[in-house]
C-alpha cells in the first residue's frame, strides 16, 4: 500500500474532549489529537483530512467518499464503536488500511464498552494509551505500507 493520504474520523461527543471526563480522556482537545496525526504524517509527506460528527450517517458517507481519495482511515468512533453495524459495513467496504483508536481502555471499563463491532473489520486497534494512540496509529500505517 502506498500511503499519501489519511482520513481521521471521530464519532459522537469527542468534540468535547478537553472538558469531557478529563480523568478518563485527558485534557487534550480533539484538535490536539488531530494535530498529533498531522505532525506524524507531515514528516512523511502524508496529507491528513479529518471529520468529527455525532451523525452515523455523515460518518458512513465519509467512509464511502474515502474510497479512491484516502489510502487509510484512523477512526475513534466513540460510543458508536459498540453498536454501529452501519459503520462496520461501511468500513468493510473500504479497501485501504483502517486503525481503530481509543483514548481509554474500553476493555477495562463498563461491560457495554467491552465489545467493538468495528474490531472485525479493522486492521488493528490501539486503546488505553491516551493521545499517544494517534501517533502510534500513524506509525502502524507507515509500517504496514
Ligand atoms: C472512546 C471509548 C468509548 O467507549 C466512548 O464511548 C468514547 C470514547 C475512547 O476514546 O476511549 O466516546 O472511544
């Protein structure tokens, strides 16, 4: 895979990062995390586009449009991770690499967070490392490309 463009997707409530449950998610904002991806990617000449939405439909459309436009997707789908079969199906149709990122470690939290319906259709998942997870995701994509 050649890696020249990455799409970063964020789901519901992640626009509140920085003030939302900082004891769980830390104090960095969503744009801090997107900037982490941009910083890692730009040193390798990789372009980054991003979208945050609480709308499953907008995220599904963005995944459809990513086909032929972006080589890889980094996605933190928030709570949609745990029940969105439409995101599962959309990601299944995306031909490039997909990395799932979570700031927290959902496996160590409430039962409903233990299942990711996206996990079967992503190349790998990075959870529990806070904002470092976004840098690790770019590193993983570089190693896979
Ligand atoms: C999250 C974990 C999800 O369970 C939660 O609904 C989120 C954030 C994370 O980054 O740790 O919104 O995806």
